[in-house]
């Protein structure tokens, strides 16, 4: 199975060694199912929290995880649980900021051991207050660092192009010689535009939907929403443009949503086609890079665990909260919060 090889390659590259450590993470499905497997393969004792979601039932998640663990002879290293209590939270050296464990709030954080650490598993600029109480972490001296996704082995953002191309092809759009409006500000929009242009597409930045932008809409085969950095309301009532207006300009236009503030109710009310059908809230992604395949998620999760290892080893040796962070940050895989974020969230 290709995924097994990818996991071993990632562990070898990052020299991930979690022996003697307990990792609390989620047991999930899709390409997120590899989290407990990676941690156990790297030598950790793993507690994997599972629950049902729109992506799958707890029964299937547990069954799939057990099957993978059995195939890789990791069953002794993975303990699947369906509830969290103080004893479980106290036992973990590393707690991943994973979907089913969120929110990591005071009611959970108060039980963490003194030397516990939390890796974000993504970059610090993507931090969402609703998922993790940074102020309480700082107060309790629980180190939290992000993962530098621009690290040469990861380069996660480069997978956004293949993700969007896959979405377009699934909607009968050939990419080559197609015309796309890229809606958004920041690195997501830039990376997607660059990738599509390399495959012969015509790409235009569309943001205010006035004047020249309306002309571009007439020519577009699709609008691609790709804004992960702002809360700008692009499509919907009290937005830069309504679905009704878009439909009056180009009734055949399809909206491809990666990330960004749009109103799906407005899209549905006016019969505007959009994909995928589950549109994420602002600062969340409707499709993540794992949609392109397992490698980006396997590599990123392994990198996040390495960030945690770099943090937790100094803590266990007795180094202070500040010194442990300082030591970890010597490795450019680890990413600190900005001064403005610390001012805003650490107090």
C-alpha cells in the first residue's frame, strides 16, 4: 500500500522518534485516518479519540483504524476511546490540535500535565480562537507552536493547485484554455492562479465585482473562491455581489469554493451552481490539500508531531516553558506566533 511507504518516508525524513511518549490525537477517516498510525509507527503510545461525524460513523472509524493497526502490527500501541476524561488528558505528553479533540478549552486544558505540549499541525496565522484557548495555555505554561508549511519537504500550499484542478475536472472543465476568476486575497489565491496558468488556463483576479470585473465574469467558466486570510463577504446579501447579479451576468458560471466568505443560502436561492456542496465557514476550507491525495496530509501530520517532539523533550528534561520554545524554534520547521498575535491572544 502506497500510504505505508509514504508514512515511513516522512518519519525517516523528519527523524521522528516518539518512543516513551504518549500522544492524544483523533481517530478519523479519509486521509486523516493516518494520524494514530504515524504516531504509533514512530514509537508513541497512542490514545485515539473517535466519534461520529458527517464524514463517517464511529463504528467505521474504529473498524478501519483497528484494521490498519493490525496490518502494521501496531495494535498494542493504539488505544481507541470514545470519551475523554481527566485521566486520559493527564496521561498525554503531546495533544494534537485535531478536529475531534477541539475545542481545547479550559475544561480540558486544566487537566494537562505540566510538561504537555500542543502542536498546531498547521501555520500560526491560521489560528482560530474558537478551537484553542491560547491565553489559558500561556497561563498554564503549555507550549504551543505551529508547523512551517513552507518547509522545503512540505511546501503544502503547492497542493492547492492540484486540488482545484481536480474540482474543475470533476465539473467537466478542462483547465487548459479555460477562463477562471480567482476571488480572494493572499497566498491561497496566488498559488492557485500560478498553478492553473502553468496548465494553460486564463486567470483573472476578481475582488470588487464592479466595472472590469463584471466583464471578466461574462467570459469566465468558473469563479474560484480562495481567501483564507480575510473575512471579506464576497457573495450573498450585504456582500460585494449577490448570486442573482452573477446569474444575470453569466447564468452558466460555477462557483468552486476552497475558502472564503460566501452565503450558500443565497447561492441556492438563485440556482447558482457551486461545488462542493458543503461550504465551510470563513477561515476554514471546504476542501483541504488531502483532496489531492494522501501525501500532503501524511507529511504535514508527521511534521506536526516532529514540532511536538522538539517541544516536549526539553520540557521533560526540566527546561522552562520559555526555554523549551526557544530550543524548538532553532529548527525552522517550528513556527512561533507573531508579536501581534501574542498581544491579542496571550493575555
